């Protein structure tokens, strides 16, 4: 039934790209995607630990209801990121520490909630990756409907089942499966360039002539 179904994920990003992207800042990945792909500033990390990278298991949930999230946690494979579009609603929490403990025990790679969580104090000091839009003590319902492994949208960013999801303290984004190699190579080049620039800054050799050049190009008057 459309709107209440569990679909089979037909493919997912290759493990080599999961490990490759783990070495890159999310900001560099976003830069080479023309800064047009992001889950929005409201989606923040609630954990203490390493970067979150893995293939997406997607969930479209009724706001305030987590029945289909439970199903996704049960069928997800080790390393998967369960990404939930709960409409951005903050009225009821979609997950708490019990569901996160279940996900961690199964070896999943993280949970993203476009909505609210609870037990935030416990989750924030834990190492299991959790991203969410906000916090409330009010618990969820478990009635459905909802869908698992369908295309979803978070803040205008489309995520398909199996796409690569990357998250760090700066935020979160998704890389389409078919573009993973191209985007990785561009982001790696960007990261290497910024690493060299940081070395020059620390050595007092950073070239700042581009600032005045940009101002002159735009017709800015600079008084002597």
C-alpha cells in the first residue's frame, strides 16, 4: 500500500567509498557539490565521537510516530545509516536511548532524525552517531503509517536508499550512489589544497592578494 509499506533496498554505495569519505570533512564534500546539497542548519549532532559515514536506509515516518523506524532498525545492515524524514516536527520524539542502544548493538552506523529526539543528555555523551532537529520529553506513537526504503527529502536534499550519508560537527549531507567516485576525487583535491593553505598560514606565507583583486574586479573604491 502506498504510504504504508516496507520496500527492499535494491543497491547501496560500495564500501570503498564509505571508508574513503571517512577521511574528508563534510564541508569539503559540500563545497564540490556547488554548496547546493545540505540537510539544513537545524539538523545537529547529538553524540561525541567520530564522523558518521554509511549507506542510507530511508524512512518516511508520520510526524510523531516511530513504528516504521523500529522496522528499519531491525532490517538495516551493519554500518547502515537509518535516515528518517519525520517532517521536521518537534512535538514528539522519534527515538531515545533505548532505540539507539538497539541500533548500536546491531552494529549500525548512525541514525538521522528530521524531527525530535529525547534522552538527549545520555545520547550526547555517547559515541553512537545521532543527528536530529531538536529535543522533547514527549514520546512517540507506534501506529504508522510510513514507508521504508523510499526516496525522502530533508531540507530539500533528496536521499535515496543506498546513497552515501556523511555527517560531522558541521552538519550532514547525502551523496548519490552514482556520483560517489566523482565527488570524492573533487573533495579530496579540495581538502589537499586547504591542507596546504593551512600550512602556509601557520608559516606566515599565506597569499592574500586575491582579496584586493576581488574588490577591484567588483568596482570597490579603496581609499589610500
